[in-house]
C-alpha cells in the first residue's frame, strides 16, 4: 500500500444473544458470501477476564516492554475468542474471503457488529488470534478489526490541505489523582514533532481543560481531530461513559459521553482520540453508553479509544505512527493497523491491542489529503472570517471587477469552475445573483466590508450543490418582490465570516433537507427573519451575531430541525427565536437579549429543546409557550424580562418539561 491507495472489502460478523450466557455469530456480508450461524457460550467468566486484564495490566504500569509470558497469555486469550466466535463456517468464509480480496488486490476489513449482543462489547476483540496460522488479525494492515456501530448517514471524506489540525485537550483536575500535564503535552508534542516540522500536522493545545473552553474553540475554529488526554471511566449509576474535565476553579467535572456527543454534533471533526483509562468501555445493556459510542451516534465518523491504561512509551509510538499514516492519506483502519505494528515492533508485545477503533458508515477514508500549493500572490493564505486558512489544490479562479484577473463576475467564475475549485473574489461591488450548483468555494480576498455582492428581486446566493463554502463576503439582498441573501436548498454549505442582510425577505433560508454550517456571520436587518429553517431543513447555526431582524432572529417553521448554538440574538423588532407549525430543534447556549417582544416563542404543538441560554432584558416574556406548544426548557437564565421569565398557556402545561431555570 502506498499512501491512501489501500482498498478494503468488508467482512461483517453480526453477533447476537440467545439468552443468558448463550451467543451466536454469523457472517452477514463478505466477498465470499454469507455464512451459517455459529453458537457459543461466553468465552470467559468474569473472574477469568479480570485475571487476564490484571496479568497484562500490572506489568504495563512499571515497564515498557512485556516479555514472552504476557505475549503467550495474549495469544491464549485471543485464540479462545477466535475459536468461540470464528469457528466452523465463520472461519471457512473468512478464508475464502481473504482469497477473493487477495485476488482483487484489496485488504479485508473485519467489522464486528455487536449491537445485538452488547454484553460482548466489553471483551478485547482486538486480540483475535488465529492459532492455526499463528497471527493476530489486528496486526496486519490487510485485516484490520473495527467495531461497527450501525448509525444513519454516510461518512463523507473531508478535503484537507496540510496541516491536519489536531486540538489537544489535557485535563488534570486537582481533586483527582495527579496527571503530569506538562509531561503529557511534551510527550505528545515530541511524538508528532517531525510531522509538525514537515507542515503535515498542526498540534494546538487547549489553554484550559474546561468544557466551556472546548466549546468556544470548536465554535470558533475548524478542527479535524480532537485528542483527549485525561481520566475516564464508566458511571454505573448513569450507565454511561464519562471523561473528567476541569471546572472553572480546576476541580473535576464529570462529562458524560452523551453530553460530549451533543457538544461535537454538527462539527467538522472526523476523528476523536481518547487517551483515557476505560475510555472505550460500553455498558453491556446499551451499545451507545460509552463515550466512544456516544460520539459516533452524534456524527463523529471514527473514534480511537483506549480500552485499558496505556504506558507513555506505547502512547507516543502509537500517536506518531497514527498521525503520520493519516497524513499519508491512509484510511483510518489502515492507519490504526500501522500504529499497532509500530507499537509491537518497538518491543511492546501486548499494548498494540489497547486501542479500539470504532467506526460508523462503510468507509474508513476520513480525509482526502491534497499537497499544499506553493505560496503565490492570490491564494497562499486567506483570511476567511475565523482565522487564516491554508488552501490547497489547483490555483484558484480569481474574480476582479476591473478586469485584472481571470473573470470580472463571480457568476462567470462559477460557470468555469470544476468541482473542488476555489474562487477568490477581490474587493469590489458585484451586482449579480449567484447560483452555486457544484461543490466549489467562493471566498472574499480582502476585508468583508470591501467585497459586496448585491441582488434585487432575487436571491443573492442560491445554493443547490452537495457541498461548498461561501465566506468573507458582504451579501446584500436589496429588495424587490422576492429574494433572500442566501437560499440553501440542499447539501452542506459552510457559510462563515459573512455580513448578510435582506430588504425583501429572510437573510438565510434553509430547507429541502439541507444541512449547512452557519457560523461566525453577522445576520441583520432581515425584512422577515434572520435565519428561516423549514421544509426538512437541518443545519447548525452557531457563533453568529443575529440582530435587528423584523419578525424573528431565528424562525423554525414546519419541518425545520436545526441546532442553534452560541449565537447572540439581539435587538429584534419582534421575537428572538420563533418556533411554529411542526418546528423542532435544539436551542442552546445563546444570548437572547433586547428584543422588542419575547426572547423565545413556541406555538402550535411543537417540542424543541431550549437549554442553557441567557434570555434577558426582552420586552415580553423570557419564553412564551402557548397554543399547544411544548418542549424541554432547562438550565436557562430567564431573569430581567419585562413581562416575566416563563409563560405557559393552559393548553401547553402538560406538554412542557422545565427544570433548573433561573428566574
């Protein structure tokens, strides 16, 4: 395999339960066809499992290399796993599938589907050992073993121009056993230093180990990988995995997998690495209970989590090889296999099995890596609202209204562009209506206020492509019978760092199943609403200034279900957020202030979640719910509103769950 050229065929083993202590396994998808069912009992008693983990765990705490007795124990343990679930027809189908894959020049990805038998998820399947052929499946890049959680939505690779951006969170709460923070950071930074020096990886440490700090960083910048170092475990009361973050004074704050999943939902993260003891553990009764599983459920394509404690030496070798393989363009399953090999060949005979790779979807290709272009005048580094972004790929198409570049209009550049191209717009006033019908980027090359695109009687931007980006532009809808500043009809548009207004209708419309990312914009003076989500529209609307709009800052209408997070929704001429006629959504961590009427209004049988907002100094109620509206209202600051904190109409009182609000 060279770079990202490794191709895999899938070998899916579904496991289920026949009752207490009885299990079965069956090949449900393989190059050689499906196989018959194999039945087996639990391979180990609880005592045997605990003794094995103690046997290989105790030496790891004091030495860096495990000797032959530990390797023999791992082989014996892995053989019992293999002979239980991979015996008979499963083994025969595996051998035939390996032959088919070899003939096609492909590897064979062994995908374990454990959702129907979550009691088996606590076993270290990464140790699967074929005694007859004297090999661990996981130690070959040709046969990676992954744990597949079947959740909806395909994984779409993200195009990345090096560096790969890795955000490191190191948490060492003062009231828990000590963690040498600076040593942990130094080890990790040293491990990837050659990749940083080569411009392949950018490693950034979060200044604090707080959840609020992580939330702000995720909101303000684009990260490809989140790497957590700290304490982790399993909470038997909530039956969920937890990570220990720090609170504002440095004490421990337990963050559940569900809460962390909510935080990363809708982000551009493609990989999370959890270097935490028990970070991969799942509740035997719930396949989504562990931290890793919750992150997958919330949309992260891949999670690498340590199922045991891991020594410093093994963690360093694993991280260096993992990130190097990813920046080479390898699929994540091939990258993890390469990192396992590196740990093993470094003299560590067991810890290569400590990482667990959890995947969602059919592909392990998380990124498509493009070689960075040499710097040149037009597009080496561009300011696109939230910070500098190094761009890659072919030279961009440049638009200059004075004829000093490739095109004088943006529409002409879009027509000439190929999928994946970037269009750089120099300062000027562009009177045109744009239709973006292919995956391209349209980026302002200069101050936002100096680059204006204006249309009258139509949309300024109509987006109909599967993906794309529009950033660093002033978008003015100047009136007329119809028209929006941006009309998103499908796909995932990233709209960031823009200044938008509309004198005809709404500033931004999201519908038709579109799932955009709207962040870091100023959205103001919409004749109707600032952001209107309806007709199966989704999306994440975050970290925007939404101000001075006529009917609502954010309007969630029939079929709309967005996440509205971390915005400043202020000085509206009516309400801050309006949820009406089959609208849903999550409205969290916003500042909703100074609106003429109520901060949030929920009407007509709807059921959104309103959580952790600061809703103050509005001219009506903090939140008004009536006409059979409903929802969950929790942990909001509803103080200092003119008519009061929360009004619930008679028909809505049985439909509202409220708790822990400040009035």
